[in-house]
């Protein structure tokens, strides 16, 4: 069965960029893939997005398939 982590992460990121009526969201980083630290191959379908709020507090959003 297919996993849609890429599409969900893309939708979340685009939504954060588009719908911030209160002006709380600061910087939003790119979608990061779960790659092996030295060899670079995919370890899982997990995606993460790092971001900050207006006070520069950091957050990480994780999208991963639950098996």
C-alpha cells in the first residue's frame, strides 16, 4: 500500500506559508528526508519540517507512516 508522506509534508508546509492570519509563524525550512547520515540512502518515508515562531522559538514537524 502506498504512503503519502511526501504529499502530506508538502501540503503542511504550503499551508503554513499561506495561512498565518495571526502572524505567529516565522521562518519555515525545507522538507527534510530521513537519509542515512553518511551514505545518503533513504532510511524511511519520514519527512520533517523545521520552523520558528515570531519569537524565534524552534519547532520540528514530523510526518511519518505508522505501521
